[in-house]
């Protein structure tokens, strides 16, 4: 039993269900707001109720400082966090994987001694963050574009800067596979190039594609968090002046963390509950990635033995 894979799938499936059916699962509407009230009990004792409300029976995850339910906001923003990261990862692997497989088969003679992937992987940290931030910061804050349009724009940029790393990885794997005996035998028997790509290369690379998709999701989620630290939120940022405040337009989880940085020492649930949800999501995908790698290694070892 692959416990890592099962645990990761359980976490990601539960979050995906929350993203899909969040509006039906939330005990409160997104627009419901806890306002300042003066409540008098049966004994005539008055109590002032004001936001933010700590986690409790009425608000399981508490409210933000304006009185909006954090659970409702998390369920609302989950679709942007989960589905956009998945879409970007899928686009990266589809474009980069296809190009890498073709370049590996029709291109050079052997894997590079210093794979380009090593240099491009470095871009998955600060360089990619800087490129994306510089391109989009002037567009994302108080933008006239819709959250969907801004999300699509972010997706295009993150896909473009992430393709070279995937391309280099798949290209080097393809260079190794094309010299295998079964590929050389097919070529000697007159099989066409596209036949070899479809029947021999892709079937042996599909596990790598699947693992890469999950790993790219983790990288994209990390980039969302880095961008949110500097107030570039998925779906757009609303900036209020005097005092300056930044708010996520979509309630995307990295945005909820970024806009709540000021609650590190007071009303900590406003920061730590979205952060815990975000870490749980990343951990779920990391478990899926580890589980797939374990499964792939066992399958490969079995085939090698046979």
C-alpha cells in the first residue's frame, strides 16, 4: 500500500471538493458581515460584540477584521488556488514535454553534460518571481480587468517562464530512451519516427509527465506565495489608501495570507488559518509526488527484473 500517495490524494481531493462545492458547504454567505452590536442579556447586562470574532461555534474559523467569515472566504478562494495552479502546471508540462520529447528524438546526439534544466530550475525561485512581479505589478493593483482576466494573464506568464525547465528535463530523458534496444530495433524494422514517438517514447515517459505535473503544481503554489508577499495577488489586488491596505479580489489563499501579514501578533487566526490551509495543500501535492515516484520506481524495477 502506497501510504504517501493515498494520504496526498485524500488531502487534495477533499480540498478540490471544497473548491467545487464551497458555496454549498459554507455555513455563511460570503457577503455576511459581523457588525458592531450591543447585546443585552436577560439580566440586563450589556455586551459589545465587534469583529474580528475568534474561532468558535458561530464562526468555526473566525472572521477577518471586517467581520467576514474566514471559512466562507477560504472556500470561495480555493478554486483560484487549486485550479489555476493545476492549469499552469498542465500547460507547462504539455508544451514543455511535447517540445522536449520532439527535440530529444530529432535533435542532439546525447544528453548534455550540464543540462539546461539546472539553470532553468534556478528560475523557479526568485528570478521567476521577479520576472512575474515586474511584468504584472503595474497591471494587477486596482486594475480595470476582471479577476478572471488577471488570473489568465498570470497563468500565461507563469507558463511561459516555466516551460524551459520542463523542456530540458524531458529532452534529456528522451535522449536516453531513443538509444534503448527496442527503439533501435523498431527503427531497423522500418518503423516511422512518429510511430516510434507514439508507441515507444510516450508510453515510457507518461509516468514522468504525471510526476512533473504534480511537482510543477507545488512550484506554482510556491510562486503564488512569493508574489503575495509583495502584494501581487492571484486575480488582482485592491489597494486602499490612508492607511495603505492591500486586499485580494478573489480570496485566493496566498492572497489571504499576504493581506493578513499584520496579524502576526494579534488576532493570529486571521493569518495562521489561511497559512495552515495553504501548507496543507502544498503538503498534499508533495505527498502525491513522493507516492508517484515510489510507485514508478517499483514498476521500473519490476520491468527491469523481468
